[in-house]
């Protein structure tokens, strides 16, 4: 019998749990669909593309204003893409605007540098810088700084939790009024909140996570900055590790008084679940919109 490396998993079993492309038939087609749908949306819908929020070439975001801009400042949904912190970009996920624009939301899709060009600490910092930029510039982009909500898929789900564990006044002392609860609600979609199994599986061949870096970037080991609600969604057809990831974070943060809901969406895999954001009436879209009060 092979030695166990994490929980009840040996190396082969752990690697298989996190190899989503191998687990899901047609995964490459799904990823291509994301890119195609996003390209079509950018051609059809007016947005402000590649707005810099930091000095790096990858520190840019796309903004799609509320279609009801005449009604005043709109709530804004900020989406953070996945790709195991080493693949994809904001350009592959513009399509998520379809879930939010019909309900009067502004939408921002943020980009960040990828590992190994940067490390995990810098990647998290860039996402924090993007949210601070959105808060600082909300009035100029038709958004309400008191109604910033975030969502993210896979690695983006991890980054959602990291944003909600951020001490914002300490992060940016140029914004003395920046609240602890800058984020008014978050949704992790098939997210990764315990990086220890990531460090121990095949993914770390590229990520090069050390134990200290893993600990300080694992939301299950961190305290939430405030009490904004958190929604953790996972596909019913995903492996048990993905459900464990969400359940573990939920249990940890509930101890701090955070309202955390875990929703398993039947029949969804790691890729079809986020494709639901193509439709404002799909289960995932409705859950996020409900969190926003819409």
C-alpha cells in the first residue's frame, strides 16, 4: 500500500483529486467556450478595458458599468478568475457580466500576474490592490463603494477568501477611511481554501509553495477581517476534496461569527458550475444576486 501524504490520500489519489482537466471530459472545450463567450461579450457590450490599478503589466482590470447608470451609483460585482494561479486571465471571463448587468450591477473582472512570474504573496497583493483601486475610484466609475461584492472561481475562490481576510486600513494607509468590511459579501465558486494539499500534490511542481507561504495564504488558517457573509458553492459532481475545502472554511469562519453558507449545485462539475454565470437565471447567478439583495 502506498504511503498517505494528506488525509487518506496517497500521492496518486491526491494528484487525481486536484487534476480537474483529467477528471472532467471536455474540459478543454469548456475553457475555450469561456474565452469565446467573453470575446463575443466584449464585442457587443461597451466596457472600459485594461484599466491599470498598479505598475505591473498584468495589474489591469475591465469595467462594465451598470446599464442603469442614470439611476445613480450601482452595486458592483468584482470577479476573480481561476487557473490554479498559473493559467488564464481576465479576458477568459468577461462573460460573467451576463449574470449581473441585467440586474443593474456594474461588473469588474480583474487580472493579476501568474506564478512563476510572481509568487503567491505578490499575487494576493495585486488582487488587494485591485479592490482598493475600485473602492477609491468607485464614484468615478458609477459604483457604490459601500456595495462592493466579490466572486471567484477555483483559485479565484481562494482569492475571494483572502480578500475577506484582509486588514484593509493596514494594507493601504493612504485610505484612512477604508473599512474592514470593504467587501460586503463574497462567493467562492469551487474554491481552494486550504493550500496544504496543493503544496503536497503535483501542482506544486509549478507553484513552488513553501510551508510558511502556504500557511499565510490559506484562508482556513486566517481570521476574517469583518462579518460580511460568505457563500461557498461547489459542484455536485466534483470530488470530495472540493467539498471538504468549502466545509472546512465554513466551519473555521463560523467560529468568528461570519454567516457562511455552503451550496452544492447538483449535476455541476468544476467547469459547468462557473459557466452558469452566462445566465442571470441560473442557480449560481441567483445565489450571488440574492447575496447582493437583488
